[in-house]
C-alpha cells in the first residue's frame, strides 16, 4: 500500500515530508478508477497515512498531519462486498489458458507468464513489478519464486505449481538477461511494468474464459490462489504467510465463502 502512495507523490514531485491533502485526494481519485465501490480500501489508506503523518510529526519531520481531517469523515463500511474470486471450474479453465501455444507472439508469451505467476503463487502486483529474473527458479526439482522483504512483509519462497511452469519457462527462455534484470519489464525499456497494464492483462485473460466480474484486476487471481489453498486444507495462518500478509483478515473473509467443515 505504502509503495503505491509513494510512487504517486514522487510523480507529483513531493515526498513524505511535503505531501499535502491535495496529494492525498489526487491519489484517491486515481485509485477510485481501479477499486470496486463499497470496499474499505480508501479507509485503510487514510488510516495508514494518518499513522504515518502522526509519526513524522512526532520525530520533527513534519509540522502537520494532512490525513487527520480526512480520517474524521470516513467510517468502516458496515457491509463489505464479498471478495471476488474464480470458482474451481473457472480456476481450472484459466490455468489451462496459461499453457503456451506455438502461435504466441512475445506479448502473449508475457501475458500468459504474468497470469501464471499471479495464479500460481498469489504474488501481489507490487511484488510482481519488482521481481527479478534471478528470483525465479524453474529448472529445479522444486520450482519457486523468491519474494524479498518489503516493508513489514517478511521474505518468502513460494512453490510454483506444475500448471504455471510451462508459461514461465517459455518467457524466461526467450527473455533471459541475467543479473538484476526485471522479470517483467515495461514494454520497450527497463522500467517496471505499471499497474494499469497488469490490470489490462488480467482483465483480458479472465474475459477469455467467459467470466465477467465486478473486479477483474489481479486481486481476483490473488484471492483465487488463496481460496485454492484453503480448499486444499491449509490453515488461515499458513495461507496468510504464503501471501505475505501480516493480518489474517483477508484469508478469514475468503474462508467464509467456503461452505462445509472449516468453511463459514
């Protein structure tokens, strides 16, 4: 969350010491275009920024808290919408969609690999954007991706399931640079791929299997991955750790969508 806000204020030539309420509002205006209405995303950001600014005031880096006024007018939604995910049948169809074709051009190779990594590991968009080629191990007995520590999230390695290996192998075979090269750089350069393009890639893939949902961003694949772990018998704690989450809140909400023993 913080990384996304930091990128926004950097683009506006501001810093954590200088951003103001206008920067926060412009960030929310952009975020609203990518966020389903009725969720608690805006409130979570306000609370985070309120705590951040309060800390910066305490250590003398800021003189005021621009998030304080905003936080007074926001309340936690009484009824959050059910998290969006693919049911097991749709999950299987999208897994099959990631299988490479001899007709794939470089763009489609990239798209299948990105969707395969999202689906196979539950990696977040920020983690995928920063992933380097050396973090992906697919020529081993246990294919996996290494995810470095980011903020409060601990480093972790996530095993890559069999269905995702072929797409990732095809992509790395044709785009191997070595060193600290990004796994999925932005088109035409070495910069990180942006969230808008990642969202478009996932949206198009989900549409290909005949699904229309209120949220077809990478979040639907992360939720699907997490729910798949729960259906396979993993605990809330284990699933949260695989996702790199500090809180069990997201996984608990997904658990509530599963009927029967261990479900809701």
